[in-house]
């Protein structure tokens, strides 16, 4: 399980981000979206997976073929938000090879 912190606990999220960073993942708790946090992991050259937490609901999504897809009950708006939040993460060029640079 990637998540071990409350959404609003920035210190624990920062520590989690440091640990995930060693594994090629990134954590992003955006200040503009209270109650939401995102953890993204690069799984391969064209794959990524993400956990999204919105108001303590944990959801999972994966990246393939130019977009985020839900394998649970991530609402469409959350997928679009995930796309926005992860567009400038360092793994982007590897995951989206040739699609967006």
C-alpha cells in the first residue's frame, strides 16, 4: 500500500514522497485541491499507475495509450484532474514517449 498518511498531513506526505522517489514515484498533494493527494509510479516505458485519494476515498488508475484509465471507481473528473496534476512530473517523457514533450 502506498498511502500511509492523512491527506492533510504534509510532513508524512513529504516523507512518503521521499521514499517513493527512491522507487521512481512522485507524490503530489496539491494545495489548490484540499483533501486530495496523488501518488504516481512509473511501471515501464509507456505505463504508469497512480493512487488518488479524495476525501479519504482511495482510488486507483493507470496510464496507457495517452490517457489515464480507471480500474476501480475513479470518476471522470478525477481522471482529468490526475492528468492535469501529473502533466509536468519528471517521469512524463518516459511514460508518454513521443506523445507530449
